[in-house]
C-alpha cells in the first residue's frame, strides 16, 4: 500500500483501501493554477508555433492545411492535457513537438502532403508502442536525481538569459515586470508571476504598442487528408520524427515531473500521447508529446503550494489549448503581432523560481556534482546532433560522466579495502 507521502507525490490522497480518493476539481481550483495554465499556453504557442509555420511553409501547404495543422496541434495538446491531468491528478502538460517540427522544416518539402500525413500516423503508432512496453520509463527512472535537475536547469537557462536579454528591446517592460515580481513575491508568492505578467502586458501595450489589426478573428475548421504510405517517407520522416520526439520531448518531460516530486505513469502518458498523435495525423498534427520547458511553469510552486492541487494547472492549460485551436487562424496572427521581447519576458519571469530550485538540487550532492555540471552545460549549450536536441545529449553525457566517476570511486574503494585487509 502506498504511503501518504507517496500519495502526495502522485498528486492524490489515499483512501482507506489504498485507492486514490477522487477530489473535486472546483474544490481544488485556484487562480494561481489557472494563470499558470494560461502562461503555459502563451509560451508554448509563441516560439514553437513559429517553427510549425516554418515547417508548413517548407512543405508548401495551403492556408487551410496550415490552419488545420495548428488546430490539430492545439486540440491534441488540449485534450491530452485536460484529460490526463484530471485522471492522474498530477499536472500533465503536453504540447506539439517543436524538435519534430524543426526536423520537418528541412525535410517536409521532399514529400507530398499525403505522404507526410502517413508518416505522422506511423510515427504516432511507434511512440505509442514504445510507451506501452514501459521500457522508456524504466530507463528514465534509473537516472540520478541530480542529473535530472541539472537537465531541467539547462533547459530553462536560455529563458532566464532571455529575460535580461530583452532589456535591449524593452527595458521599461523588463524592469517594471521584474520589480513587480520581486515586490509581490515577498507578500504573496503564488500571485507574483500573475502580477508580473499583467505589468509587462500593460507597459508593452502603451510603449511601443501592439498592432493587432491583422488578426483574423474566426473559427478554424480542420481539413481531412487521406494518408499515403511510402517507404521513403517512413524512413525519412516517420522514424526521425518518432526518435526526436521521444528523446528531446518525452524524456525531459518525464524528468520535469520527477524533478517536481511526482511519479508519473510513463506507460499511460506516452501511450496516450502517441495514440493522440495517430488520431490527429489525418488532420495535419505531426506529434503530441510531454512538454518539458512549458511543463515547468505548471508543475512548480508558482502554480500552487500544494502539489496535490497543481493538476488544476494542467486542466486549465488544456482548456486554453482548446480555445487556441478553435481560433487557430487568429492565434497565428496574434502571436505574429506580439513583440518577441514580451514573450521572452513572460517566460523568463514565470520560470525564475523553477530554475533556481533545479540549480540548487543539481549541485546539492557533492559526489554527483561533476556529472550534474556536465549535464547542465551540455543542455544549456543548445547543441543539436543528428537531429536530437541538447536536453537528450545532456542526459547522455551526464550519465556517461556519472558512470565513469562512480566506477573509478568503486575501484579506489576496493583497493583501500585490500590494503587494510
């Protein structure tokens, strides 16, 4: 039977029979959690959305097909966020695969759109099958906590730097937002990010102003495309898309949840997102996966002090994703109109607390500090090798360092025992 502490880590209370007690969503709801979900969607639909639009342009998609792609990406993320968060009672944040879209930017133009849709479908099935075996989750659970925390800190590093880099383009907004965050955090930490966001939006709206005249308000309708299956598309698109998504998104996504004290059911989460990717492929969705960077916004203390009530942020995130998908065309125009400094500012402020906590956890263990530093620096470098992002390579090199140093210490310990024997 699970202990009460384990129940808290999973985001559930334990009933007398050892079964999770289903808590009321409205009773657990809080303004801070809802705002965390909103900020998560704002950050997720800014930079990553531009990568999707670049991939659509590379594939010569029509405006209707591009809007359908955005619809599928947002609706898939929304449904999986809301349902999985409510079911598991942990803040499961999903998103459309940004590394996957980056791979498609360079290769989608070599195939017809129906061939790409067929590759998307097969890629989703591959990810679902990998998740169903449970092998991926078992491997992730063997990673030392310090390395996991260092990977998360490395992922968030660029966002922290981006906050202060925005001083060049919007110094007033950055300083006002940061001052608001620090001032409110002393009195009410839960609402510090919300007030900082409000301050940034108000200042940006006045100086220099946001031009939203080109935003097309209207509902987006998905476009169904029959898939075509060819060997070249399966090898050139499906396999790289599945590998990159699992390595660069699902692995860090599980690590973020673990770093925040949760014990996610990897089989359920990866299988569900893989099946969602498969179902949405004919509508243009390339991949739905566990989020890493944006997940940190909704899984930390900023969402709620009680880990058992942070799942509300995941449900709220899902609802906002659904709204974004229904208005996909308007969403494209809106995020094109927003100043990039505002997005960098919002993301940087929202992730400050999570970054500092992760960095402290990464260097807490003196024996594992070297491996954590290697993980952090590799991840923060942003290097991409073989289409696989820096988060995965950070984990790999950190583990190699950990194994090498651990083996050396073990050999030294055995020699000391032999001398004293």
